[in-house]
C-alpha cells in the first residue's frame, strides 16, 4: 500500500481539466487518457476497445498512471 497524499496527480489533473473544458474531446484523447478518465469518473462504459475489462485497462496503465488515477479519485471525488 502507498500513501496517496504523496502521489503527484498533476498528469491526471491536466487530463481532467482538458475534459472538463470540453467534454466532446473524450474520444479524441489517447487510450491511456481515456482509461484514466473512466476510472476517475467511475464510468466503466468509457473504457476504450480492447480495454473494456477493468483489469486489462489497469494492466495497460501501469503502476504510475494507476497510482495517479486512484490518488486523484480518492482526493477529488465524493
């Protein structure tokens, strides 16, 4: 386990800010960015093909992106 308060979420914050500014861009984002948004917003239907299974999506993200997405979600969402 790791302390989420020590994780730098600036990459995820940037992706979320871009999405919040223009929600139409979600499908234009990279696969990694789309997966991050799906996890941050708890929207599994946003997972892009062929990463529609959450475990496959997590595997693609890797450790750093996964930690950032989890930390951002825990800190920023109700």
